[in-house]
C-alpha cells in the first residue's frame, strides 16, 4: 500500500493523482533517507508522512490566488513564482509600483502590506493572500492628490520620476508610523529607497512638509493637535 | 526564476516533511529578501518552496532575567528594534539591526533568515560558485576583484565573508541555536553553526537541507554590548567591517570580554587575542586601541583589501568605547 503511494506511476499522475497523495511519497522519502546525523528522538516515519499529507501544495502550474488590493478583492490564477510586484503590474494593470532592481534594494516597488512597507519584488503573490495590500494607486482621490503627493510636486521631489511612486508609498508608511519626524529621522526612515537623479533634498522637504500639513489640519479639525508625540 | 511548488505548513513537523534531502529539492521561505533574489539569479532553483511564516512557535521574543532572551527564527528586524527589553538590555543587537537601513528589509527580514543568508561575494552572486573558481580550479578571488573579501580565515578555498548582521553580537552574547529536522531537534552554540567550506558541496553552516533553524537562545547574564559597523555608504548596504563586543563588568573593570568581527572572514570571527587583553582592565581609549590591534593581528589581506584591516581595528575600538559609555 505504502509502496504504491511512494511510486505513483505516470499513468496515475496523468489521471490526476492528487497533489496531496504525491506529497505523501515525497514526505516519506525525506523522513527515511535523511542523512542521520541528528540526535534526539526519531520522528516515526508514518507520522512524517501524515504531517506532509496534511499540507496543501500549490503549483508549479497556475493556482487560484485571491489578493486584497486597495480594499478590493482580486481573483487570479498565478504560478507560485509570480511576485506580488508582477501580479500588480502584469495581471492587475496597476503599474504604479515599478520594477527596477528586482532584488530588494532600490525601493521603487514599495507597497504597504498590512500597514508595513515592503519590497513587492521580493514577496510572492501567493504569500500575500489574506493581507491588506496598499499601492500608490490608492492615494489620490480622483484628480485630487494625496497631501504627500502634492508635497512632492510642490518641492520638486522628483526628476525623472521613476522612483517617485516607491518613495511616496514608503513616505506614507513612514509618516503613519512617525508622524512628527525630524529631517534626520526622515532621511534614515527612507533609507530603503534610492533616487539615482539625486532629488533627496526635495524628498525630505516634501515629507517634512506633509507631516506639518497633517498636524495643521488636525489642529484645524480641533482634534487636540500635536498629539503625535 | 524556475517554476516551483509552494506549501505553507503550520507545524514544524509538517515543514520538515516537506523539505528534501538535497538542497535542490526545496528551499525555506521566511522574509524572502535574500531567497527570492538568489532564485531570480539562478543561484538556487528549488522545486518546492516551503513558507514557514505560518509556524507559530517560530515567532516571539521572550525575555526573562533568569533564563535570558529567546528569539523565534521568524522575529523580524523591526520587531527586534522595537522590543522594550531588547532596546534596554541589548543595545548591541539594536545597533546591528539599525545597520540595516531599509524599513522594507527590516519589516520582512528575519533572525533565521539573517543567519542563513548567502554570502554577498560578487563571484558567487554572478554564478561562479561559493568557492569562486575558474575551469582549472584556481580561485578567481585571489588574483581578482577582492576588495570586499576576507582578511581573516582566508587560507582558501573560501574567501567570501559571512554577511550576517546579527551573528557577531549573538555570538558575543553566547547565543545557542535550535535546529529542527526529521529526527527531532538539536541545539548548538551559534559559534559552531558557521563553517568554512572546503569543497564545492559544502555550505557555510551546518544546517542540513531538511532542517529548519527554529530559535536563538541567549543565556541570562549582565553584559554590556555594542556593535560598530563601517559601511561604504549610509543607505542600504552590507558593512565593510563590523565588530560586536560583550563585556561583563565588575565596577569599571572587565571581568570577561567577548569580541567578534563581522564581514571580515567566511565565518563570524571571534578574537580571543583581543578578549585576553581586555580581561581585568578598565576600558580606556588606549586599551580599546590595543584590543583592536590584537583583533587583526592574524589578518592576511588579499591584494585589494588591506584597508579592511584598519576598518576592523577601528570597529573594535569604537564598539568597546560604545559599550562602556552605555550609549545605544
């Protein structure tokens, strides 16, 4: 019985042997053949098989994936290797996040995942399911720019503009966490984003101005202002 | 990136059963900041990716004055940076964390991932292998572009430097790591986790393809810690040289010292020569300089990286002064 499962014939696979059963075989293999240098109690093989069999495996072919982007649910079929950035750009036509280094370095692909800025080039779409994904597209309301975007315009905080969406999203996440930053804090806080045109001075100014604007508007509304410290 | 299967187990037993006996079979995904880059560059092409972020007992930071500090492998850099007791009792850890100047990396990058990230050696990253050899088996590093390579532990054939931010300070604190594999768990000092590969088939640590690093344990003890990194630029980058120190003080006098260098050798490089100099001394600028000098006494720079000797020496001096000034 076990031998049969361990060696699924190609016929069985063609007839659609479930991924789950296939895994049983693989799980058994890793339990039995491992190099044996470890100490400690032996995990019974049957238990290892059962353990692996409980887990669903997706791919490598496209699998159903549901993403929540800017509050909207999107249902896609994607290979597990598709990054969140590729899903946004190539499947959802949301091209605000940019693909530049594609190696978790430059920040042009920054999105906010459950409130935290991340490099979407280095997160898989499949592992972003069930999380709240916020992109630069969510910031402007119609023709009306988000105050942070307006501050970027006002302060000449871009030249070629390719890094700008990533910077704006990173700055939004930064200000949500540190509403009253000093210039030095803003500088360090945006250390995960690069601008090859070198418009950093304008960017820091824009971020500080947006922070001030936010404080002013809070005072205006009479929310007791200055409660950010 | 080669297509792969994806699984997100919820227990470590399930996770281990999903891993393979060979490295090509499966890769462990935590924050993904290094793994996905390696897969895009074809340095790794696993058939299956096992996402361990759902393993609940791999998370959490717990501090207890009696038992010390426990860090789950999935603890992120940002969680470390914001933890009250890590902030107040282990400034050397926070300083190492803050060396990673990208919020995006700190939000995803994990303790286990930092300890297991692959070297930054540009020969390795460009597909010439961990030991970076040409067709005749000669090192490309020795006569090549070696300005960022090892100045210690570089007798060959490995010349890369260990890229971990946390390993030096954790080793200085006497940390142990727990690994979990198909036959159960094992625990060993973090210092013994790292190895210098001698052959192409070896890795830079003792983790087996079907094992997971699950937690880091720092024994209780009152240590003054500090980390000092020297980097080429302020933005996101790996240091050129770094030093972490842990001092047990009796009054102003050092009872016990641990000095560990980062980014200068294929493994985090502990320097007993420097530790010996500090024992029973009061840390002054002079003593700190002497310890720095001793720390690089065995250094044998390659053709382009002699400057790293000076950087490492200064990193030790400044880490020591920072530790006794108690400044974070």
